[in-house]
């Protein structure tokens, strides 16, 4: 009886184990750290790790040379792999080297004679092609003009399609509420992705004092609305109003962690809302029809 019970319960046990593994993987945090410095040259070091560093990706940029290393369990891939040993070249005897040179000279003679024959044939073909009427050239020119007009119309058509889609969303019932819901979901995901520790100091100059002032004022307004600063988040951006050219320097360090479950929650809550569900149903109906 006990064996039969185990046989009957084994599928349920397997399902429970799989669910536990999936939940565990979703809860496990993905940790990341970034270190950026730029004065004359850009220096960058970034690391992403998962499952207690059993899976990790490291990217470094220094002196205009990049380096990427990937580790999955005990397997390593990337630029820090040990180079393969080169095979030793055996020394060649003087007699054999002379024979090789003579053979190469004979091959060159044969190739030159063959090339002369092919040149004569190609010259005859060119003469025949030049005798053909010029109607083909006119047809090609007309086709090129049509293609140019089509390529000019393509970007305009794309812009019109985007504008029509925006109008359709705004005129859709509860369109404004849908936009608000999507904006709130994106705002929540931004907060989740934003690092827990941040120390950033930067200097920016656009060569025009007015443009530099507008940029810094806009950044301060956005950082205040989105609450980018905090106890462990320092953002110091200064303007260079004396320079005549574009100037940018940065010194930043950031650390944070995210989980798949926490990152997917805002989108799950978004799909549950009634206006979003109705919108998805309408889109599916239109695609079927």
C-alpha cells in the first residue's frame, strides 16, 4: 500500500519541488555594482552576480580596451581565459625550401598566363555590353527615383502611425486612466531598479551658459519629483558656465540588488486592473479579426 501511495503522490511532489525551485530563483536577489570615472578617458567597472556569485558577469573598460568575463558555476567564458598553447614550428631544410620556392614560381607563371586569357575574354564581353541600347539605363534611373521617393515616405509614414496610435489610446474609453496606470507601474519599476547606494559627482558644460542652466534646473526638478536622493544616495551635479565647448566629467559608485519577483510585481498588478484587461481583450479581438 505504501508503494502505491508514493506512486500516486510522486507527480504532486515533483510539482511542489518545481514550484519551490521557481519561487526560490525568483526571490534570490540579483546584485550589481558600478564604478565610473571620466576626466580625460572613461573608466568603467561593472559586476552583476546571482545565486551567491555562482553566476556572474564582469565588464571593465580602461584605456579604450574592454574586457568581459562570464562565469556560470565552475565554467568561465570571456577575455581572461588562458590562451591556447601555440604549436612549435619545425625547422625546414634548405634543400626542401628551394624546391618549395621553385614550385611557387611555376604556379605564378601559370596564374599570370591564365589571367591574361581571362582579361581578353572580359574585354570582348565589355564591348558587347556597350553595344546594348540605352533603354535599360533609363529604366534603372526611373526605378531608383521611385525607390528614393518610397524611402522618403517611409519615416513620415512611421511617424503618422505612432501619432495615430497615441490618438487611439487617448480617445479610447478610460484612456487617461490607462496612461496613469502605466506611468505608475514604470515609476515603481524605476524605484526598484534604482541603486540602494549611490555617490555621484559630475560637472557638465554645454558651451552655452543658458543651456547649462536649463539642464541643471531640469535635472533638479526631475530628481525632486522622482525622489532620486536619499540617506545613502548622493547626487551632486555642477555646471561649468565658463567653457566654450562641451565638457563632461563624472565620478560615481553605485550598488544595488533586485529580484525577479519584485521586478515583475508592478506589471502583474497592472494587468489585473480592469481598464488594462479590457484593452488587452480589444487588442486580441482586433488581431483575430
